[in-house]
C-alpha cells in the first residue's frame, strides 16, 4: 500500500495511526458494499457512520466497485454498426419507447402487450431479475464473500500487498460484471427482433421492429416499428382483364398492414377468376414503410372446352353418353362466365340434355350471382320401349354464393338457390311434377396438417313451396307422378336435409385412403326429382345407375388409392413419371334407404353393397377412368349384370 492510499477519504500519509490497519479496513469497507448486510453486522458498530455498508465508498479509481454501463450512447446507422452482436459499446437501458405501433385487435395485437414484452426482455437481457436490492448479482456476492472469508480466516489484523492485489482483481471482476449488464446495439436489435417475431406470429408478414439511429439519454431507447402497410396493388401482363377487376379483392386492404391470410385470400380469389392464372409478388412501396403488391398474370384463356364419353346413363334412356362442355371466360370484362353443355344418350339413343349457365361477381369477388336453365328430353327404351313413354324435365333458377373464407389450408362458402323444376311424363301416363325449391347450403374444406388429411363437408336444407311460381299444390297434387300407399299423392311442399363428408387421408409411399359419407333425410313423400339415388358410378358401383330412389337414405364408401404401385418413380411420357399419370384403387361401397308411405309393391327398406377395383390415367389434356365392381349383397342389379363396368374418357382444353 503506498502513501497516496486513502481510507474514508483521509490519506494514510497524514494518519499514521490508521496506516497499520488501513489495508485491512479498506478491504472490509469495500467488500461490505458487496456482501449482504447480515454478513458484516457484527463489525458495523465499530465503524464510523460514513463507513457502514451501503454508504459512500472511498474515492478514487482503485477503490470503486466500478460504474454500471453508461446510460448515454450514440447509436449509429445500421451500415456503421458492428457485425457481431456482442461487439461494441454497451448502454444501460432504463426503458424502451415503442414508436410506430398501433393496436390491431383483429389480429390479436395490442401496443400495451408489446410494451410489456419489451420491458420483460429488458429486465431479462440485463439480468436485472437476478440482482438484489443494491444491484448485486449472486455471482457478485459470492465473489466478495469468498474473498472476505479467506481474509477473515487469517490471524492478525493487517493485510499485505498480496491481499490488495487480490482485492483489485475482485473489484475488476465486479466492474466488468456491471459493465456487461449493459447492452450492445446488436443485443438491442435482438430485443427488437422479438417484437418483429410477435408481429409475424400474428400474420403481419412484412412488419419489422428495429433500433433506429439515435442518441440514448438517461437509458431511454427507442424501438421503431414499420408495420408494412399495403400502399397499392398493380397488375402486370393482363390483356383481357381490367386492372380494376384484378385489384378489386384488395381494395379494402390498401393502407392497412399486410396480413398473410388476407393477401393470400385475395390472390386466390383472383386466381379463381375464369380462365386466369396469376401469382403475386411484393415490391418496395412508394413511401417508407409501405409495400406494393404486383399481380403477375401468366395466362388469360378466353374460353375452355371439354369432350367426354362414358356409360353413366340409364339403360332406359341411353346407357352411353357423349358430353360437350364450353365455357366463355370474362365475356363482359367483369370476371363473369358463360357456360353450356350438351349431353347425348346412346344405346338407346333416347335422351338429350342441355344446360346453360351464367354467373358473375356482385360488387365484390366474394359474392357471385348466377342464373341457369337446363332441359332434358327423353324416351324410355329398353324393356319399357313398348309403353311408349316419353317426357321432359326442365329446371331454371337463380343462385347467390358467398365465400366466407379462402385460403390454401381452409375454405368455406354459403349458397342460396331458388329453382323452378318441372318433370312431365307424356302419353300415355300424363303426369307432371312442378316444384319451386329453395336450397340453403353451407360447405367447407380444410387441410389437416397434423395427420396428413384433406376434409370436405357440405350441409344442405331444401324446402319446397307449394303453389309458388306455378308449383303444384302443397299436398296431394292431382297430377303428381308419385302416389303413396295411403292413396295420397306427393305435393309441392316438402323439407329435406342432406349432408356429405369426405376425407382423403394420405398414407405412405404414394398411397391414400378416400372416405365418403352421404345421407339424406325427409319425412315427406318426395318426387323422383328430390329422392336420393342409390347405385351407379358415383354411388354403389356394383349396381346400375339409380338402382333405387329413396326419401331417407345413406351411402358410405372407402377406397384405397395407390400411384402406380411398384413403378411410380419410373419415367412415363412427356417428362412425367408413372406415379403422376396413373393410379389404381380398391373400393367398397354400401348404401341403403327407406320410402315414406310405401305401396304394397314397394320395398320399404333396401340396402345394397359391392366392392371392386379402379384404374385411372391422367395425362393432360387426356384423362380416363375404369371401374369394375361386383355386389356382396343378395339384391340383383336391375340391368341383370353380375358385374358392372363403368368407364369414361375425357379431353379438356
């Protein structure tokens, strides 16, 4: 210890009486500020008031426990900042000030919660949650107490130069601990990154929090937030679609923070426009904190058509069918669509079916209105040819569709329809079913990421209005085609519920499992237009088309599908593998139903089932499908075939 050393601010050179005990006293005083009060309580009364633990420490650089990191710092622009997170000067942060943030309750974001997050991160990053009331950490206390314990165990009251050197080492470590509790610019940015992450978790994918260039005073650090607002939407590459039509789904999003699901929904709505292929990219906006969404149009098809041949027809009106479809896309420039199809039956050549439909957005793409008309003219052939029965079925209606949710993982919609239906059977029967039917439908689909499945569901309620718009009487209509066992005819008033649920479950090695459940319920005597059809290529495939018609009915199917098993990865045609163009399947179907008020000759309840195999090819623009099935129930097929074969061949452009 040299003559310049001071104790309680008094140079030892001027206090010879203190010099002998000065070293010892200095060590005790300095460490008393580190060690909890109870650890030196016995010595406290022997010291002057100014020397007691927690009061002023001796002056001078060698006698301080070290200052904390400074509360002032100049934070430079990003380009001038150190690359390493832990590199650079440190600053003690007293609090954060959040700027540029706003409450967004619709996304679950609140400024108060973000500020609370910053405060929690500030305390944790500086280790303030681990300090005692005097600002010392457990490590500080253990360091001081360890040194003091060694000193107290020695005999005598004096301390040597080695003890002072050890003390200076302890103090240096204490000073370094305090300094490191300050935060570098890189560490401040890491805290800001947590705010960014909170925005991203809420779906604001372009939001960013950062530490701007600033002069930190009194430990107050500004965290700036750019929420990434949508400045404008522009379209590129479009020729047939107007910019205003393409930009319409995003009109309510301009000047709002970019939210992932909202932008995705808008892009998918545009992609749903007839004949349009499009994707979106973000570019820097015209102003700081804004972005520009660019819709890049890849294709605009003016029209589409397809041709298909199959044997999905009735044996009485023509088992084999040839169908032609034509769609004209965006004919008026409003993302509308006009479509028509014509189906001709063969063997016997007794049926001709045509459909016309037009639909367009109504103000916004989530609303679409439509109008349709369909007509089917037939003559009964086959075993019923000798009866000379012919007839006509007509339908015309209006529809209103609302998209509730549109995304890659989840979609939902609602549908309202009002349809006028008429089924007339001419000489010699002369029966007519005239119906006015309202349909209320809700449907949705979603991707099950956890278990690797895709689900779809649809729920319908239909109501028939007796006497409305030329519909037949509510009950016991005179010319109705169906009479119940009680002698009462069907009427125009009825209610029925229908539901369909499907799940496509992905399995290993290019395999999947398709589950299909359908049901219909009604307590009314329904006409054939409203009954549930059992049998055919889209029902129980081991039986002929519309083998049975029922008022209450159900259908269940399970189908295992495999992509070219054993050679899926081998090259096939046009740069595609066999797994991309070919699949095989094994299926089992079961369906049944009840008739309300059956006649004596009717089967009140019937249940049929079958199993089979399928083969599908898909090499655009061509596609084909073959299904072969046999029944496993006792009921014989109406067409007399023990095995049913269903095929289709299509070309779409």
